[in-house]
């Protein structure tokens, strides 16, 4: 059965102040209802200030990175009326499209808008916090071009990467909200709200498609409705309509003149646009002569890619690329951290790579250093010191000590039980704290026992 | 006059008014002035005496939270 | 002179106002709440001075004054103590004005008579037994009764000019976007303006120059305040005053008589009176009301009971309910084209006609209301009530300034002359008002 999936994606823009007032946009460490003023509280009489230009430019930049055309006519900011406890004025302000007709990874981008976040409402306790109210959002609407949960996941990963690359969205994570619409074989369109991770998106789609297919198999119609994704149970559930007022009664906000995205503004934003992920991938393959798989892993995050380029000034790119893909990326994935969050610096990486190429550090010890940097937030320079291989003289001393302390094993070896040498090697490693070059130690043991 | 009567009468008022506005071909006027309506992002401002004053007039609150209906949208 | 010279010290001045309030407020009902800190403010004015040092001001109850209730004369907001000052109020304060109290008004400014207040109707101090006009009923009445030297009102379709005319005081609706609206509780956002009411043109002009000029809100003109009082002049040599024949068709003869006499007075001071045309004048009223319904509906969505205690539809009066209901109805997707957008198209037409008429002249003179204020308690149909606004709504639809100055009386009832000007040409409007002043 043919499945059609489309998205509405909302992500917060990384501005200092809110969209229509100068209250702080970053509320992460704020007490409830402290990042507020009469404007974002929607108090009687409050009027919006001018639209935050940084937010407008952010949306233009994202629209351009999604290959949209930028609207040249005046862009009205509309009032979308609906009744919900998180909306202090009874309407949400949302712009008409700023970008249109874009494309990403084979999926058509219909529209890109600017809008304001509502407050945060807990339906169970009824508590409302307006710190989030008025924070600027970019809204991206795709065509229903996606045909499976797997494709949906791949597309979202790509989209998240582009948003991240744009440098215009909040990096703290956890602020993305996705509404998904799903239909099967031109049946009714079901909208799923309340999805805020790619994993959640995948699971919600899996569940919803199965649900719709089962209904059809039993000869029952799929109802056109809005459903909520229940994260804990990994199911979707019919939702009491929040935003499904039958009619939003859109009007241009009389308090806000339309935005004018002049060619000068668009050109300025375009000229400052960061390199898109796929462009960076191509360039890395050519410039550093690394494989596509390496380049893919390295460009998964712009900060990681930047670090790679800086490391390549000191270290041979092929070796750096292997280290980035197999050691750093693996460590990040294991800890579920982004590079920016990991605490790893370019200096750390250079330190480790140089120690490895000079033979002071084993491959395993190199990985250990990176892990310790992430877990202990220590610097590589001191860790390398601790983990670097012992020199020849110390190794010799360790070998002597191992032989002297383990006469029985020595006798066994000399009596023909060759595997006893492994025990002796283990003792050398113990004495050196694991910092011995195993091959060299083995060679020394054989020489001394022959 | 009851609220239902007001609403009924309102529709008659509407028809009386609207009958004077026949179809015309003209652009709509949404705004009578040209304003740029855009500002530079700036250092954020916070006024704790304001947020206290605003919270103090809430009909229902719980600590620093405003309180709306509970359970109705679950 | 662009500074106020009061006869008395701020504290004495305030005392005199309070005495008059003591005497007559029970009868007039101009205020919803008096400012308990007025004396403190007067003392501060004595210390710090300012261009309005000691001037007592009544503020309409739809304008936020921190610590006082901005009720909009509605049960909906009876407990709303404003946690912030409107920009216009801040500007008044910083020049030493003393806020006497929150003035009565028509509920949410929906009315032209001052009778729809949840806190009871206001009497007209200048014409006993008559309505004071509205919706800035308490503001105009307070000034007329000497309860305050001046007042702030708001004007969406005549709400400053109408009661100014009926109460025999001066009222100004500035160019849209000249005075910050931040802090003014909405009736219709694209039409609302805050403006001054005073007993004479000079005081009104001074108030205007204090409250005018760019604020931080988005929908404003990027202009600096002008020293209107410094350039105030009653010499009208070379000034062309327009008057439209269409005004005569809708105005009662007795009012028209006063207005014509006022025009002759302007001619005597050097003005040339010119006839202009406003063929679509009769479209202005329906256009205005359809726009108001939709914008008011939108503005009232926040009164959902969660934040201010009452759901507006459950506690408001008939006129407010009527407007909300119609606004909700005609902004629906399927009707918006037939009503709301149609009205916005007519707005373009009316605006164009007014601006074209004003191109031929410096100012456009007009009556303020088509008829005299009715007796308090007399019952009018909604359309009869709306008809009061016939001559005041065009200025709001076009965004141009318009002021009202007392022009004479009919059977003792004040009648005001209305003067319109081009956008931001408040100066010539004020000069013509000054020349017309003192007709009584
Ligand atoms: Zn704010």
C-alpha cells in the first residue's frame, strides 16, 4: 500500500531576544515566568516591537540552504486564532511564506515561515510558563513526498544537519517539534503531533502506518483526525483538538507592517551563507583525498568538520580522517554527544595523533585518551604523558622483573610449554601499566629465554 | 435583551451595514502607514519587578507558575 | 512658549481639582478610580518641574497606568491592575503631569454615548441630562467639569472628538502612528490612536507634543515630536479650508448653522473656504464597522477567563457582545471575502478620496457629529448609535489627524468644529483650531 508522509517542522532560532520584544530568548536556566514582559505575556494593550531582524535573516538563510526561492512580495505576519492555555493572546503570530519551492534530499520543501513559540503548558497540572512565549521559530513545510518511516528518518537526519549547519538554530537540542501527516492509498490524512526526536518520529510512523493498514484490511475507513504521539508507549492516540479549530480566522496583524525581503537583504544573507553539508562533503573528498565514507562521517556536524580542517594543518589528512571516523565519531556515538558538547579540542586531537605517529601511543591508548577527555574532561596532553609507551630501558627492566618474579613460568617455557610466554608478557604489561609495546616486549622475552 | 437576542439582532445589523458595500475592484488597505517594523537583535532585558507585578494579578497561580485548567486537554 | 504656566503650584492645583471632584463626581461619574498616589506625584512635580509641571490629567480606563486598574469599563477587566505604564503615560509623567485617576468610558470603547460602562453612565457636565458622548466619555467630562486640566483619550472612530464636541472641550486624534499605542487596550488596532483632551487648543497641543514621536512598537511612523505650541498661530492668511457638500446632506441644520458661522470666522482671519467632494462618504460607516468587528474580535481572544478572571462573552454588555459575535462571524474563511476584505477595499477608496480632497486644501473642516447628543437613558438602536460616527470615522480610516474645537452652542448644548489635515500636518490643523477657538 502506498504511503505518503509530509512534515511540518518547528525549530527555535538562536537569537538573543524574542521575536517581538527584548525579553531573553534563552530560557534554559531561567525561573518560570521571569523572561517575560507585557508583550510576550500578551497583556492588554501591549504592542509588538519591530520584528527581530536576526530571526528574519535566520529564516532567509535556512530557506536558501533548503534551495527555496525567497518571496519578493510583502510578507504579512498573520494572527492565527485558536484557544489553548499556552497562547497568552488567543492567537499565534505566523508569517506568510518567506521561502517557497525548495528541495532537500529529493523531498520538496513547500514553504518556510517565521513564527512565535507559545508558552509551555502542562495539561496535567495546568501550570503555564511563558518564558518560551514569543521565542522565534522557523517552520518548514514539506510536500508529502516521503513513502516510508526509514525514508522519513533519513530525511530528518539530513534536515537536522542542514539546520545545524546554518548556525541559526538553538544548539541545546530538545526544542524541535515535528507534526507529521500520513495517509495510505489516498485515504484520509492523519496528523500526528507532539513528536520531538527522530527516534520518536520513526516509531510514531511505524505505529501509525500499521494502525492505518490494519483498519483498511478490516475494511474500515481511516478517520481524518489529529493524533498525539505518546513517547512512553510508542503509540499514537486520538487527540482532543488543540490546534484544530475548524477555522483559524487568519488576519494580517494590524500591529505589524509586512516584512520586505529586499534583494539586498537576500544577497547579503546569501553571501554569508555557510557551506551546506553536501558541498562540504564534496570538497573534503577532493581537497583532502579522503573516501566518501570518511567525509560523510566527518561532515556529520559542522563543528567536527571544522576541527578536521584544523587538524589537517598539522597531521596527514588520511590518518586524521581515519582517526575522526573510527575513534572520535565512535566515541561520540557511544556517549550520544555532539562534538561541540564533547569537550574535545583540536589540540587534543593533534596531540594524540602526533603521539601515535611517533610510536609513543598505541592505537588503543589513543582511543583511551579520547574517551578520557570526554568522560573526565581532562586534556589530552596530560593523558598522553600517562599512557605513552615506556622507553627501551624501562621495558628491559620490566622484562627482567617479570622473569625474576616468575621462575615457575620461566621453567615451564624452557621445558617446552611455549604458551607460558603469554603469561610473562602479561606480567610485563602489568608492571608497565599497559604502556609497553607488546610486540617489542615479546621479542625481548624470547631473546632473554633463548 | 438576552444574549441570544443580541446575537440574532447582530446579524440584522450586519446585513444593514453590508448592503452599502457592493463589489469593487481595489486593493485592500491593511495598514495606513509605511513602517519598516524591523529591529536589530540586542542585549536582552528583564524586569523582575514587572514579572512579579504581572504574576500578582493572576487569578490562579502556583508559585511562579500561572495556572490554567488542569486535566481538560489530556 | 512651549511650557505650561499654571496659576497655582502643582499641589494647590491638584487640591482644586479634587475639591471639584468632591463636589460633583457623584453626579457626573467621570472616574472609575482615583489615583491614591496623586498627591505624591504632585509633590514630585514640584521638585522636578517639567513641561507639564503639575498639570492634572485624567486617563481613559483603556490605557495602562501602572498600579491602577485599566478596566476598559468592563467587568471583564474589573480586577486588572496594570503592571506597566503605557508609553504615553510614561511621557506625561516624565514631564511632571499628575495623574488624577482612571476615567470612565464606553465598555471597551464600544459606544458613542458613554452609557455602556459597567460602572454606570457618565453625565455631560456642559449639557445637563444629555449624554457626554463617547467612548472617551469620562475623559471629556472630567475636563469639562474641571476635575482635571486635561485628559488622555483614545479615538478609533471618533471616541475623542465626539465627546469633546458634546462636552465643549478640545480633542485631538493624531495621525495614525504618531503617538505610541503601547499600553492602549485595543478596540481596532489599525484605527486606534491615543490623543489629548483639554479646555483650550494650546494645552491640547502641548500634551500632543509631549506624547508624540517614535516609540519602540513596530507600527509607528519614524518621526520626532514637533514643537507645535511654539509655532501656534491664529493667522490664517493663505490657508485653504475645505468643506464637502456631502457633510450638509447628513448633518442636522442647527449643527450646520454653528459650523457655517465657524467657517465665516475662519475667513475673517484670512482663510479661504473651498468646496471639495467626498462622494463615498456614506460608505465610511459600514466600512469602519466591519473592520472594527474583526479587529475587535481578534483583540478580545485573550479575555478567555484564564488570565483576567472572566470570559468576555459571559460578562460583557450587549454592544461588546454584538461586535465580538459579528467579528467572529465575518472573519470566517468563507465570509471574509464578502465582508472583511470588502471593507478593506472600501477603506482604500475612502482614504484615497480624503487624501485627494486634502490635496486641494490645507485642512478639511467638518461637523463632528450629525446630530446633538441625546438625553441620557433614551434608547437607540445599534444603527442609530453608529450613525453618530458618520463624520468622525473617515479620519481613522485614512489615518489622518483630526481635531475638534468648541464652535458654539445649540440651545445651550456645545457643538464642536472638526478640522482634518494631511498626515503629520498637525501644526496647520492646530492653527486653524486656534483661530476657531473662543467662538462662544
Ligand atoms: Zn517579552
